[in-house]
């Protein structure tokens, strides 16, 4: 498969043209990549008005993923999420205030999208068996009940699958319910860009989703910030012509050509050796997980390329287990009080697998620890302001233990997991504060009253 963006930049690099344009480094090596870092010069196309090399590369990606349209983002899936929500908003004329139905484990980028667009969110809360803010497996029954009870149908159903712990919702069944009610299914597939390339695709678009955002940089060999927004055939027909303009509403006018080259080069990889390399990786991970389970390590069932350890079931906090892993010169993706999450791709070295295995096998088991988050979900949060009102209100920062009873202004949680515990506009409860403190959040923004 051709790589038009990479080919253009390489030719420009080799031409030794005098760079009387941005960026200011003029292609001179400081960190080593500057000669490949360009701007929208003649022939380089423009991301939001693409009709040249970027359009060709995006079309290549669309063919690889079997989508109606695929757009590049150089600002991660945060930009793809904002664009996806805007397109769902524009899909049909609205008579009432827009509402989005969403799983509670949504990334905070969704909150900011809804603040900018002034959209309310009707949350699907975790069930009693789900004990982490990171994981909300949304069921078709929950969605159908919400649709039946709604005075006005939502502009979309927004779910995160795979979630941060690697749990996956039944996309195919959810898509069938959404189609029955003519509600677009919007999937934050940030952790699942590779899913299309499994022997039997598990990618949201292949399973019936209306739109999906994929963080290419999370599970594919792409520079940080590279993301896709995928539109289904139906979505492309209905909102495709508005897609670039909607992305331009939120995106920087200076997208990184280094990221665009990385996305472009990844197309060639996906078109050649990726499927076989992915298959080999999954076989290796299946074997690793089987060995860990045999050794009574509590491996959480998850999507194929994650290894999620329920650390608290071993009698150790996830962040303590992470420190043990770091002592073996390995850095995990995520750890909190309950879980440790590690992500693998075909680019991992054999020693990476061995270091994780060695750490876990050397960790002594103790009495299981109680969940630190379960109480958070037992009472539905009380909303006092819209997300937009809360975020744009005058605010002040207070210690979290002084925030109980006040209205949350901005979500306070680190990235990862960047999943709000208290959502903007909600009354902050003791249960929320307890969980915030487990994530070492010291202060929180409240609405100044």
C-alpha cells in the first residue's frame, strides 16, 4: 500500500529546499526529527480540507478498516470524540434539549465535548458486580429500558469498549437495539484499534456501530496523538459531508505532520505483516495468561492484548504491585488500588513478557482486600447544574474532604484513567471523596456559590 504523506515529506526533505516558512527550526536537527516536520506547504494538503495526499492516506485507512469514511486526528481520540458527538448532534433536527446516553466510565473528553456543545448526559451506572470506575459493561437490556422510559430519545448511545480494564460490551447486540430505535451507537474504541485485524473482527464498525474513535497510538505502532474517527456506511451518508468541518470546530490549525506520517506509514504495516504478527502476539499472551492462572494469579478476563490483574484479590494494592514491576524494570499502563493493567503489542520484546511473569510469580498472596470503589455506585448522583453551566461557572479549588455537599465544577482525576468520579454539575458525596482520595486527588474544583 502506498504512503503518500511519507513519500511527499521524504521527497521534500531530500530536495534541500530553503524553508522560508514555519516551523521555526527550519528542518535543522535539534532532537533529530526536524527535517521531517513540516507545515501545510504547497502539495502537503491540509487535514481539515483534505483533497490531496492526506485524503489519499485517509482513503487507504478506510479501505483497511472497511469503513464508510475514516478521518485522521493528530490530537488523539479526544478530538475524535468531540467530532463524533458533534456529528451525532447534527444528525437530525432537534425539538428538545439534546441528551446523550452514556456509560459512566466515559473519558473526561466526553464531558468537555458536552460542555462545548451544551449536551446533557443520562448515565448508565455500573451494576453491583462492577467495582471500578474504569469498567461499565453496558447491556442491551439496560439500553432498551432507557429508550423505553425516555420522553425524547437521546442523540446517541455512547459506550467505552474495550474499557480501561479490557472489558468489552456486546457491540453487536447494542447495535441491534440502537437500530430498532434509530439511535446512533457511538463507541469509544480507543483501546481497540487492532480489533479489525483479528481472524474474526471484533471492531465496532464491523459489529454495527454508527461511529467509532480508535486511538491508533495506543495499540498500533503510531506516534502519540495519532487517532482515527471511523464512520460506518450509514454515518458517511448521513453526516459524512459535515465530518471535516465538525473536526475543524475543535481541532488545532497546526496538526502535526509527524503524527500524520506515522498514521500513513502504519497503513502499509496493517496491509502487510500486522495480522500475522498480531496472531503470534495473542498466542504468546494466551499462554502467559494460562500460566498465571495456573499459578493462582487473578487474571481478569479481558480483550486479547491486555493483561489485567485483580491485585486486591492477591492481598496487595495495584499501585504496590506496580512498584514491584518497576523494580523489574517494567512500567505498567495503569494501576490503582484494585487493579494492574499491562498492554502488549507485536513490538514488545520477549523480556517484557518475562518481567511481568516473574514479578507476579514472586509476589506472595495474602488475604484479599475489600474494594475501595463499590460504595460509589450504590446511590445515583444528584445533578444540580448542566455540565456546561458547571464547567463555565466561577469556581474555586478546595481540599477534597471539604467538597462534600458542593457542586463539582471540573472533573478531577489523573490520566490514566481520566474517568470522572464526580461529574461537572453533580453534588459531591462522601463516597466520591473516598474514591478521589484513593486516586491521590488532593483538591477539586467546585462551583463558587
